C-alpha cells in the first residue's frame, strides 16, 4: 500500500508541476507580449493567440513523457512475456523509470511471476509424464503401466515397467508403442485392432487380452502377460490409452508344463492306437470273409478293445483338462436324437461282442439342445460303456430321451445287470472311485463317471443314478434346450456359447456365473 | 476343384505325415478308394511340394519334422506366400491342443481329425463328403 500512496503522491506532484509550468508559460507569454515587447493591435492579438498553441504542445508532451511512463513500462512487461507476439518487445529498463518506480517494479514482478505459473501449467499439459510422475499411485503401482497418446506413442511408463521389461521407463517414452514393445497376441484381437475399432466410435472402452507375449526388440526373453486396456477419447491430458500389464509368465508356464506332459502322453498313446485300429480294419475288411466265426468274433473284440482304449485316452485327457480348468466347451445347437444315435452306433460293436443289444426310445418332440458334441459324446459313451461292463450276462441296454417337467432334455441309460449297493451310490461320481466288490472282475479306472458328471455340469445339466443290486442301474442326465441355454448364458443371437467346467466363458475370458 | 464330376481324373491327395506306418495305411485306403496319393514324411519338403504341385486334398499332420504343421498351414493359407491354393486342407493329428488353439487351427483348415479316433475307412468316408 505504501507503494501506491507514494506513487499517487508523486503523480499528484508531477501533475501539479505540469499545470504550474503550463500556467507559468501562459503568464510569461502574456508578460512578454504586454510589458517586454509591448505589442499592440493586431500583433498583440497574434502573439497572445500563440498561448493555447504552446499549451497544446507542452502539456501532452510532458504528460506522456512523465505521467504515462509507469503505464508504458507495465504494458512493455506484459507484451514482453505475452505468447504469440510477433514484434520483439524487450524487457522494460526499470532504471529509466522515475515516477512510481517501486510500485511499477512490484507490479512488473507480479506479471512475470504470473506468467511463469501459466507457463508451468502449459508445460505440464504438453508433457503428461510430469504430472504422472508426481502421481504416487501410478509410480508405485507394482504392475507395469503405460500411457499412450493419440498417435499411440508412449507418453508415460511407470517404474514397474522397467522392472518387468528390463529397460528404463524413460527410454520407452516418446517411442511408438508397437515398435517399443514386441507384442504378440493369440488371435486377430490385438491392441491395434481394438484401438482401430474404438477410435472415433466410442468415448471410452475397456478390453482385456490373455497370454500376450511381450518382449523388447533386441532382447531374447519375452514374458506372458494379461493385458488390460482403457481407452478414453480426447482425454484433455493426452492420456488416450492406458495399458496395465499383468505378468502371468509363471502361471502360464506351469499350466503349459502340466498340460504338455498329458498332451505328450496322449500323443504317444494315440499313435500306436491309430495304427492298431488301422490294421484291425484292414484285416477285418480283407481277411474277415475268410475267417471262421470264432476268429471273426476275436477280430471284433480286438477292434472293440482298441476303441475302448482310444476312449480311455480321451478320458485321461479330459480329466487333466478339467483339473486344469482347461476344459472349454463350445455349446452348439444340435439335434439330440442324432447325437444319441451316433454314440449308440459306435458303441454297438463293443456291446455286440458281449452279446448285448442297445435299444433306443427317443421322444419325437425333443427341441434342439445346446451341447458340445465331442464332450457330450463322451458322457453317453461312458455311461453306455459302464452299462455294457456291468450288464453281467443280461443282453439289453435301453437308451431313452424325453423332455422333462422342467423343460430339460433328460436322457437315461438303463441296464439290467449287477446294480449298485445303496451304501456306495453317493460316491460313484468321485474321482477314482471303484466298487471294491467287483474291482477284480471288471476293468476300469474310476474316471468315467467323474468325468461325465463334470461334463454334464459344465453343460448346465445334472446327472443322477438310481440302482438296485441285481436289478440294474439307470443313469440319467439332463441337458438344456438350446433356446434356454442361450438365455442362461446371455448369448443372445450368437450361434454358440463357450463354457468351461467352472462357469461361463465369453470372448475367451472367463466369467463365473 | 472340380468335385468329382469327371471320374476319369482321380483326385490327388498329398499326405504330409512323418509316421510312416500311418501314411502307409492312409495311402493304401485312399488308393483303393480311387485317389492318387503322394506322401511326404518331412514338413519342409511337404510344404514345398504343396506349394508347387496341384492337389485336391492335403492331409496335414501337426507334429512333423523341420517345421510345424501349423506353420505349414499358415503358409499355405497366406495368399502372398502361396498364391494359388485350391486344395482342401485337412488336419490329421494325435496332438492335443488347447481348445482355443484348436479353434484357431480349425478355422484355417477345412477339417480337423484326431487320427486315433478314426480308421482309414472313416477317413475315406470323411473325404468323400468334403465337397458334397
């Protein structure tokens, strides 16, 4: 406030001085004309009329040079720091200022200060990284976080990025995301394709990718990540796309190891099986007609055994998949009688060699069902295989299908053989459960029913058993009509639904229902 | 490409399969059914033959020497690398895949068969329905 008061005082003094000078000039003019030169008449009139001319010239000149000077300095300072000015205005030379120097110096300093604040804000907007660096959450996040701008250039990479990708985060900044990171996706669903479809169509979008292999160009190792992306169009800070990487390398490696052991074993078992089945067929076709009935029956038994072995190999594989949460079902709309008939036809050989006939009784009004053909085939094959094994000399097995009261398609496999004791019924769907009473007589692994239950449940159905010793067993399972399944899975109009043993799967990422 | 309308020219099948006994069985059954069969035990050579010669059907194993079957499939399906590809490609394998990988392969191929689950006769039957 002191500055302002002294400025006003100085200003008033100067104004007073200017007016005084002006008046003095007028008086001097009059005095010179009247007393010194002693002009009269027309000359005196001319000389006196010079007065206002003097006033007009002197006052504005003095005013602008003395009174406006502080304002001029202020303008100069503002123009000096103002952006986008074409003419170069230098900084005001404050030592040349006489009027209100303190006040003007103070004001000019404030202008410069304000300007530097504005510039700071502008700069932090231009390079978002500065703002994010100070963001504690981003920098201390234990997961790699990358920010891309509109041009898909990396504008920020947090500390964790360097830890996982083995390169200082600063080196990634400014690089194109696709050249800086060597990302390989499992399918056509890539970051680039997602951004391409998102840009210009949506304001925000989220996406997740699994098993994305990411390496840095020039470095041998790569890691497997799950990748989560968040897109935000026209983000005012320029952070258009946020990527968070979840390192799942070890998890996936374990999965792969466990699976690769089973997969390799299965491959090794299947190769001789393929040959066995191939040669049996050649013998059966070309030698069959020449064989006596006993040898012909042997041939059939050999074929049935090879088939059974092939089915068993599939069972092992599927159990491994269920344990590993890798059993995924593609549920399609299928004609249920067709599925049943395929299985019955394939199993008839095995039944036939034991003198058993499989009879079917399928309701005519069955709606199309939603099943994974390969997996549900195994359920039916397992149930029929058990029925054959436990028929105990009886010669018929019934397969029936109908629509039950709940609107589900219910299928039963009924045999008239050994039957199961009530005390062990609750355990028969357990893994590796074998009935000790007939373990010696009847072969098996105890995987079939365990697997069947898992598959039926994964289909959204249920499996049940009713049995009486010496009278036989009836295994019943349900599957959903396709329309009902589509509703339950919220599949809408899509032609298929993907499920695994533990819940719904959509777009290859797992959602539990 | 002509779907058996001219029975005088037998359909040509290329069997890329390193398991000699299996390719022998397949070739035998297919020849009996009227196909003309070439066998390649090596993936690299199989790919070269598939790219230069004209076949109606290619039976492709996935576990083959020198190059993976998936690589062969990809190369044959890539119009830049294999501009003239008319053959139907049927994957014949005993290898177990992750479901999604299998789905990927199935999408690129015209058929996917697990060898242990079919006999040579069933293979012939499958092929006869291919372009029906």
